[in-house]
C-alpha cells in the first residue's frame, strides 16, 4: 500500500471535523465583487440550527463556522455561537463586514466566548474599500476591529486579492500591526462568489500581467514577514498568479481533503463540501438536513464519491478562503516558507 493510498483511506474514514452553516443570504451591503447578496433566500430556523450543532458534535465535529453574506444580520447569531461553545465546539469562526457589530448587547454575549474568532473583511485603504463596498464602510469596519480588541474578542482580517487591491495589500498588513492582529488571510477574487453575470475582467488580471502579479505578491509576503504578520494563506500564494490571470487552478498533490473534513449546510438545508462545489453542482447536493440526519449525509454514497473526486484531484479546484490550506501547508516547504501550521495559527490569533 503506497503512502498516497494510505492517506486517502484515512481521509475516507475520517469523522466530521467542521460544520459550517449558512445563517443568512441577506446582506446590508451590495459589494461590487460579490453576487451572494443578490440571493435573498429564507433563513434556516433557529431550532434547526441548534439541532444540527448537536448532531455535528455527536459525529465528532469541534469546529463551527457561521457563514453567509453576513451572519450578524440575524439577531440570534450570538446565541447560536454561545450554544455551540456550550456544547463543546473548540474553534468557531464568523466572517463579517463589521457594520453589524456595534450593538452592545451582541458584543456583551460575544465577549464571553473563548473559542470565537471574528474575521472582518477589509480589502484596502479607505478609498479602495469604500469604492468596492460602500461609502463609510471602511471607518466603521476599523472601528469594529478596535472595539473587538478592546473587549478581548479575538479578531482577524480577510482581504480579496484583485485588480483594485493588489497595490494596497501592504496597507492591510500595516493596519493589522496597528490593531495588534497577528494573523490575517488573503485569497484571490473568485468568479463563483462574484456571480456569473458580473464583469470579471474588472477584478481579474490579463495573462500578460502574471509576472507582475507574482512579483507583487512575493514583495507582499516579504513585507508581511518583516512586519511580523502571518498570512494564513501564505502557502497558496505561489498559485494565485496563474489562477487570477489565466484561470489555472491547482490542487495539492494528495488531493483536496476539505470534503473529508467539512460539511457545509446552506440556508435551505442542502449540504455540500465547499462553496465552489455548491455553485458548480447547482441543484445536486449530498442531501438535505430536513430529509436526512447529518450522520446519514456524512456516510452516504454521494459524499463518498465527492470525497474520492477531491482526493484524486478531480474536483473543481479553487484558491478561496475555504480551500484546503492544511494540505498546502504540508507542501509549504517547497513553496514560500510558512513557519506555523493550523494549531499554532489558532493559538497565535488568540494570543
């Protein structure tokens, strides 16, 4: 039995590690590079979410992500996160634009959580960020990050690499330094999230620009290292230039392990291994949580087939925030140096 086969067998027999639930498709912003806010589908009921969290813990999951356009558009998101921590989730993540976290009652609840990381989207300095997301959004997002820091709520920053932001990403590094945020994330613009009808050429780069993009990203990584800011997605950066200029995707040599770790539930209850597969698979899914239990879905034939596709590098490749960062880290020594791995990153963020 070769090493790769052993790795694949272990992945196929892995317990659920990470549950991600789409809490809302409604949004308070209409960002130019995103099409998710246009969906506006019904939200999942609170009692169903609580039930799914319990099922996931029974299956062994210890990581929970509250995802969607902005999960805090729901009034009960803080209660959902509180319950998740109460029943034993050890790592929890919520990505927000930062505008809905100015409510004292919500912050009082979040302040009590020790396992939560709130990731705020920031794509550049004020003029760049506001042009993409809306007037006044930058100042309010930064204000939120300061308040999170003052309250001891662990936070991070996520930025999209695209034409409008590439020359300004060092300013995000500087901002992280000023806000005492040690770890940030950067990922390339994705057509799947932007939507099929968006003008992708506005955000992507031309093939002849690949060399220039590569040079700028290398300089960015050196600058982040100099300023002692860790970019969580650093090990994927080598593959960003061909991805964002020529649409060439890369999957780690041992395949993508996201489907063998994660179950992602959208607002209608359909389950997918990742956001890209959700969009590419269209109406097909692993199954629906209103018809089957999480245990049935985790062990069913469709999920196993998707696992095999991903492990054999036949899935729709991606380099987004939900990519298999851990597998990229495993080959990181052959790419750009990455000194810390996932457990250390989580401890460093919370420090």
